C-alpha cells in the first residue's frame, strides 16, 4: 500500500467529494498548497538522483485538459482520466518525458466531469466506441488509493453504448471482481519475462501475480488482452520471451485462452531516460544500446528495422505455436 511522504494539492480540490475524501484519508501526512499540479517549483529544482524520492510524494489537483485523441489500436480515443504518472519506477516509462513533471503520481478529483464527457460522446456516436482511460497512469494501482476504478465501472455499466479499456502491470484486482460491469470493460495485462520485471520494472507486480490476475478477471467475465510490452532485446531475449509465452500457455486458464488477444510493443527509449537512470539507478542495466538502436527524433531511440523485423517474425511464430486461435492485434 502506497504511503506518501507528503501531499501537494490545489486548493480547489476541497470543492470535490473525492478531494475531501483524500484530504481526510491523509490528514496525518504533511501537506503543501500549490497553485498548479503542472508546475511545482520545488520538484523542478530537484536533481535526477532524487527521482525515486520524488515518487514518494502524491500530487492532487483538478484536470483541466479534456481533449480526446484518436487512436487506432484497441481503442478509438485516448482519454485524459483520473490520474497521471505512477508510483512504480519502470526504467523505460514513456510518461517520463520530463522527469520533474511526470515522475510522480498525480490524482485528479473531477472524475464526474471526465466520465460524463465519455458517456455523452459514446451515446451520441452512431457506432460502438472504446475509450482508453489508462494511457497516462495505471488505474489498478491508482484504485488502491482512490477506489476510482470501482467508481468508474459502477457508473459506466449502464451506459447505452461503448467500452472502456486500460492496461496494467499490477495484480491488485480483487476489489473489481464482484462488480457488475456488463461486459463493457476491457482489461489488458502487461507482461514481460521475470528477469526483465525484476531488473527493469521496479515496484510492479511479479509475473506470477499478473498471470493469476488475468485468470481471476476472466472468471469475473471481463474482456482480457495481454500486452507483451515493452519487448526489450537483451542478449538472451529469444530464450526469455519463448519461456514467457510457454509459461502463459501453461498457466492461463482455458477460459482465458479461448478469446484473449495480444499486443506486442517494442521498447522506445530516450535521452531523458538515460540521464535519469544513470543517477537514479546507478547499478542497474543500461537499456540503451547504440549497436541495436537508432534515432527516432527529439532525443528518442528505437530498435533498428532489421531487429524489429526479426522480433516480429519471432513473436508471430511463437504465439501461433502456443496460441494458434488468438489474435495479435498489432506489433509495433
């Protein structure tokens, strides 16, 4: 259970039910009033080596940006929702675009406003829409603090049209198992080989817990997807990912294997990650490999096309071998 060392909050959160609940929940935690969750001077002045310590803070504010971004993978739209950032410390996290803004967990208390826009958009559409509500955070993790995921499912279940989806690296799913969701929630569990989870995805659930969560969620009739993401081409990557897929085949229930779908995402890295990781994780592995990666613009790197092609062929062959009836939605 996350216990923040300090709360930074906007004054207006006191006007919202969730804001009042959080202030009461953490009434014994030191608090600091801020003008904007987007601009905390104290955070901006901290050094890279304080990255992990910054993640012990909790920021609470009001989300003011509500723009839906078109998406063409699992969802139709990426939707700003109830949180941004995370308490975990995955060394490749794409949310760490600017460490002193994106590192820590920010909660937004105006959830009614955000969900209302989703429901109105969905019900006005002439087709079924799917909204990605977890692109900026991990809602299973956030739910352990706010119960927002429980609240969301209970308030969306009777929407006449539409679905919600989100990914997670956490296994704390018990609170949503009893909920009536009417088949409108698509939960995608992110997995990686145990060795990569242990060395790179700090603060997340272990592989065993994630697999158990998949089985439990499917028993509760949630729609389930599996992200193998991000794929990291370490020296023995074929062996590790073969063992991962074989393990999934052995440990996933038959109910899951009947209709689970897969997404494969290769790791993208950046100059910002390199600078933070050198100081915040000085003894950890270096994820940047100049022999395998090439520039992607704006200080970002991804794997060279030949390696990506090799990876795509490998995953298609392995998944066809162990999950011949299941769809791969995309490999990117």
